[in-house]
C-alpha cells in the first residue's frame, strides 16, 4: 500500500475531473448521445434514473483509473495504464457486442474508456 501513500493527488484529481467531464460531452447530443441511445432504445427526452444510477459506478471506475494511471506514471510505466485501459475497453466490447448487433454502443463506450485514458496519461505527463 506504499503506492497509495505516494500518490500525487493533484494529477489524480485533475485527470478524474477532466475525464469525468469528458463523459458529459461524450454522451451529449453534440457527440454520441443520439446513436448510442437510439441503438439501445433509450428515451433521451425525459428523466432517466438508470443513467443517473450508472454515474456512481462510472465515477468510481474513473477515479480508480486516475489512481492507477498516476501510480504507473510515477514508476515510469505509463504503458501499463494504457494496457489497463485497453483491457477495460476490450471487456466492454466483448460483453456488449452480443446485446447490440448494430455495434454503436460498445464502440462508443470503449472509445470513451480510451479517451479517458488518453486524458489521464496527458495530465500525468504534464504534472
């Protein structure tokens, strides 16, 4: 647990906030909300409690990815964080492709994971 004691909290928090904020943009009408929601049969006009409930585990996972990315960056192994993101994106693709033959939701979701990782690696390279 020494790694947790040596975390650099500024890049962790900054990368978490930027990556989570990217999610608001990613799943907005300006980007991928319409094809993603349409393929899943979701109504984007009214309130959606399911989407709000999904924000909690999403925030936790985003924070944990920020922590892992910072730990890897401190050790000079940023590539390990990229591999973790690739694994997560691959799991999202493999577990969702059978549900959505149109393939838009899994690609959009996996793309978001990779975009988050890119933001986090960039932030950790700056700090």
